[in-house]
C-alpha cells in the first residue's frame, strides 16, 4: 500500500505544477478531542493549535479572498492522522500546514521550528516525530490503518527511506518563510528548518510543513502561546508566510527550478547541541545573536578586492527600488581580517559598520525566498544564528520596507 501511494504522487504533482496557482490551503490544528497533545502547566496543545489555526485561516481569507481555506477541524474533536491528509488530498489543496506546540522533559527548551517530510538526522528530530505520530495510538485498529507502523519503534521509521518527496523544495521554501516570519513578527527564537518522518505529512500529496510554534513545557513560552496576543502574532506570522509563498509560487511557473538556480542543493538544518538551547533572558539572547552571528555584507570588486567598509544606517525611507537580500553571519566589535576563519571560505562578503559594530553578510539575492534558502544552508554549516537582511543600495532596511519596495 505504501508503494502505491508513492507511485501516485508524481501524477498529482504534475497537475499542480502546471497551473502554478495557489487556490486552496488546508490548515491542520494538531491533536484534538481525546488527544490533548502536549500538556503545559496551564494549557493543552490541542486548544492552542486550534485557536492559532482558526486565526490564521481568518487572516488568509481576508487577505486572499480568492483562496479557499479548509480546516481539518474547527472544534475540539479527534481527527485521525490519515483523515487529516485525506482532507487535504480530497480537496486538491495546494499547500498543507499542520500546527503544533513542542514539549521537552527539560523545561528550559524554547523556540519555534518547522519540519518538512524526510528522514530524521538527529535524536531530537526523531523525538518530535515520535510524539506527533503517537496520536495514532488514540485510533482504533491503528496497526491495520498504518500497515503495522509503531510510532515508538525506531525500526518503523525505515519506511520513510523509500519516500521520494517531489514537493521537497516547495516545502523547504514554505518552511523557511514560516521560520523567518515567526522570528520577525512573533519574535520567536529560530530553531530552524528540519526534517523528520511525520505520518500526517507522509500521506499528503502537496507541499506540506509541520510547525512547532514553541515549547508548552517552558513556562515563559507557555504564557505566550496561551495568550490572545501571542496567538494573534503567531497567526499573523503564518499568514504572512503564506502570502510570500503564494507570491513567489505564482510569479514563477516552475518554483522548484527557481529555487535550484539560487542554490543547487538546498539543505536541512540538523543541529546537535544547538538543538537544545538553554533558556535565557531576552537581553542574553540579543547578545548571542550579535556576537555569534552577523549581518555582514562583503562585496568583491575588481580583481578580488573588497570594498572599504561603510558606516551603514538603518534606512527608513527611500526611492531606491533595487533591493538586495543578504544573509548576515557575523558581528564583531572589532574589524575582522579577510582571512578570518569564518570569512575566508565564504563568497561575496560585504562588510559594513552599523550601530557600533562591524557586521558581515554573504550572498546577494534579488528575492527574499532565495536568500532564505541560502540562509538554511549556512545554518547547516555551523552559522546557527544566520538571518536575512535586506539592503536598498548600501543602506540596510527592514524586511517590511524591502517587500514594499519590491511591490509585495
């Protein structure tokens, strides 16, 4: 049965890729009914995911009245995992978003992460998949429905090695946009884009992502997740990611080819120690981001010579429409030598002085989506705090200003 499903996927994909239009999105609120999901001290995952899902759908409907929004559930009810995927497949959805909250036995874990379907490459990723897949244990005759799959058995996950996801790059793009917006609008710590074997994604026949909004097991994040303001911000982040994804997809009739031109081998973040950051105050996190990562841009001119650094001010208004998206990788209180270990093997480095520090970026892209794909590659290479920074000419601007200048 699994092999038949895999063989059916390419036919569905070809039909969707030809049109290139996003007309239907399915929003899946994780867990529900007799399955509470992860439990916090004062909240349940199933309640948070439903509220965020409904708010997200409402925003998308307002911003995209021509897009059909379908929910896998609109109330506190139990929906089997295979039925969630069936809803998406039956409605011929162009995108599937499954919304969840994370949990860990250590209450210091925090941050948001987004998964695409694939093989886990760390124990932490497997643990997340195990927990979400354990929802099938609430189903009757789950062994028959899922061909003997045991969510608690590592051997069961071997079946995912046969999976060929033809929507991998679209899913990666959406996941990157989600992470970017969760950091930008919701101020969530970015745990990255990852992959693991999720049954709910395994059975969908369209680009699909599973979002872990934050850790309900962390008291600080739980308060945010259960608050009306937090849920609204999270919904706005997901809706904004959808808007960017739709614009990119419909602008490019073959989005997968466009992405591959930006960077031939998009990669997944597979973290080890960075997978479990210790909780810190906002001030501490700010210091970490400023000292370990940066927004540096180094452009090469002439015969491999770098431009002299400039003091860059954050741009507040401009008539310049030539926007360049760069990936910031390093910030230093002192000017760094070109042979610095974190710079010598990087291409297209741009150096500038901003707010009392030397900052360095790599890459130069005309679209935010291409820069996000590159950012994910850099995170996989050890630049765990890399993030996208837009420029109008040589002036740094905010993502919102950049999108406005580009007519998005």
